[in-house]
C-alpha cells in the first residue's frame, strides 16, 4: 500500500462522512446495493430504507464511554509512533500496484485485521481511505488512523456499510486509494466480506490483497482477530498478490467467483507471510522470484 510517488496525498482534516439528503442517499443506494447478492432489502417507507443502508449515526454512548475515546486513541497512537520507526520492512510484489497506477487506476486494498499495526505505520501519510465502523471501537480507531494520515469512510458490514462504499467510490474517482480490514470489524476471523468486490465492479479499480509477517511479535489469542503486535526492531515481510479486476457487467455468478478468488489470495499470502521467517533460504529465494523484486 505504499507508492510514495504514485499515491496522491489527502488532507488529514478531511472527513468522509458528510450527511446526505434522503433523495441523494436513495439514489446512491441504488448504485451500490450489491452485497454479493447485489440487492438491498426494501421497505415500504422510503425513509426507513435509507436509514437501513446509510446509518452513519454515532452509537449512543454514555459519558464514561465517550471520555475513554481520546485516551485510548492517544495511547494506541503513542505505541505506534514509538514502535513503527524500529520496524524493518521487506516488500515483495510491489510491481503489481505499480502496474495499476501506471494504467491510471487506483487500488482497493484488502487485508486481514490482524496486521493493522504494521501496515498503518508503513503506509502512513498517503491519504488512503479506510472503511471504519461507527461502533465504539471505531471512534477511537478513527482518531488513530486519521492522525497517521489516513481518511475514513464511516460504515461497516452491519452498520452503514453501503454509505461507506458510496464514499469510497467517490474517493477512488478522485484519485485516492481505499482499504478494507476485510474480516473486520468483529470477524469471523479470516472470512472475507464482499465490500471490495462490490466496489471494484462499480469503479473498475482492482482489488489488491496483501499480508505481513514478522519474525518477532506478540499474538493476542484472546482477541477475535488474533491481533499481532510486532516487537521492537522486528523484521517484517509484506507480500502483494496480483490485482483482481471485476467486470462492470459482472453477474451474481461472476461476483461470487471473484469473491472466492479474493478469499483464496488472502489465504495464500497470509500463509506464506506468516511462515516466512521459519523458511529456509532456498524457499525464501523461490518466493522472492515468485512475487518479484524486493522494495525496501
């Protein structure tokens, strides 16, 4: 997700969830109503239908929860700022996104929630728009990723997701990459949601999947995503798979096939990256030839 010369910067102060009128929201719902079945639930009341798919309201939090948000965000941001500069990255397969940029397209990034810490540091300050849940966790997460130079689209698979996809489509058209923690916000772990495939069909931009492995890190097995915290001065490897394009006229069968392809590629790069530092030199050399020249 890097491309320092290829990716257009976007203001950190820009908020990507400006409220829409009901009329405009309903029109965009018709354009983005896929969710793999490519049809949104209907309602006899037009206002209710809009609310179902464009729910960008913040959760009703008590004062004790609201006051936690800046403290949690500040603590997490501080950890990333201290840890990030110590990490050493080897990047393989970067020629794939470079080819996308050369063709005048932007990337729709998809990755497992587990590796969010090492990727947000590596790709900081590029303005990439990340789908962000409107729930409590999303409120402090949004602050952290915006402080690191990302944009956010408010929504998730269960709350305002189509609203977020509409925002992402506009940002891609404006020349900004978008990204999904593809099994977020709460799992199931390693089960890809359909958002990137829907967005790729709408915009013509490809889905780009990747994973990060570390030689030393702490996995929190009590979390739904098996959250990974790299240890200071850890070595990391990022593996990028080839782009997945979705035709604009893709039917239900094609959408399901592309979703399956995305799931398989996510699993493939995950398995290789997670086991990278236990491989022998010959095996790593073979994967380097497979993925392409390294970017360090």
